């Protein structure tokens, strides 16, 4: 099964992806993670990506689509995968349809007023886990692997504002795109726990698999 995880920044795509990876063995492919690894490695793609990421803008489609296309050519995708952060606009979705077969798009719906606090309070670990400061009680290390937690460079109020604008202007139209394809599964994520969202996703997937 190949899934897209759609949702605004702060919707919890990464958190749901790691829970889904554990339960269903699906491969987690995050374009944001790929860009961050390139930035860390000082590659040309990393340098280019950083200039957009720092402004809360999308990295050009040509570069992003090429990265995803190459990634989906590897053998390990055969077990099924989740795309987290791709596609992010209609052009990318149309391109994706040319080189991949997507079964379902899981749209994690969060009220806009909750997003800014969720992202600016987010602390992440290199292992992929993320936390909200309010739940850390002063702890600075990851409960899963003991790694040091940090705030992503683009999780600051100014960049987040731009990222949200990018999301509502360019990415949210994908909800309709996948609805029209009959592939949309929308789950609600309010002030409840990630486990509650996960339950909704699992119920939706069970329906789909039937
Ligand atoms: P994320 O980790 O998904 O929040 O992505 C971090 C940043 O990477 C985004 O704000 C974009 O600048 C860039 N990015 C990630 N995925 C894409 C994509 N599919 N298309 C263009 N830019 C992307």
C-alpha cells in the first residue's frame, strides 16, 4: 500500500508516519528529511533547498520531483511507502501520478489556530521523533533514543507564518485533487492525542483494505 500523508505544517504527519511505519512496516519517505540531510551534508541540493526552506517557500518542483522519482526507484519501496511532505502542490501531484501508484491520501485536518503553537513549540530528535515543549517537563533528550532535542531552524514564528501561507495557497488544493480521484481519507486532529488520530487512520485503512 502506498500512501500520501497530507496536512499543514504541525498537523503531525511525521508522528503518524512513525506510528504507521511501526504497525504496517511501511517505508517513511519525507522530502523535508531528505532536504535536511542534504543541508547537513553540504551538497549542492542542500544549498539550493536551504535558500527556500529558510523563507518558508517550496523548493522548485523540478528538483523535488526528481528526488522523489529517484527515491521511488529503489527496491525497498516494494513493501509499500508513505510520502510525507510530497506532493505539496498540484503540479507535483500530477507528476507523481506519472511515476507512482498511490492508493490513498490521508489528510490530517487541524484547526488553523492550533498550528502556530504546535510548530513553534516543537522539539525534534535526529531519530525522527518529535515532541511539544509543554509535554517535556524540562527534559531535553529523546525518550526513544536518548538523542539531544532541538528546534528546527524553520520552526520560528516568521518562517512558520510563510510556511502556513504556502500550505493554504499551494498544498491545500490537493485535498480536492485526491477527493476527485476517490482516494481521500480525512482524519481530525484537534487537541487530542496522536494516538486518537492514529486510531482514525487505522480504521480508515482497514476500510480501504477490505
Ligand atoms: P517539512 O519537513 O515537510 O516541513 O519540509 C520542510 C521544508 O522543506 C518545507 O517548508 C519546504 O521548504 C521544503 N519541502 C519539503 N517538501 C517539499 C516539496 N514536496 N516541495 C517543495 N518543497 C518541499
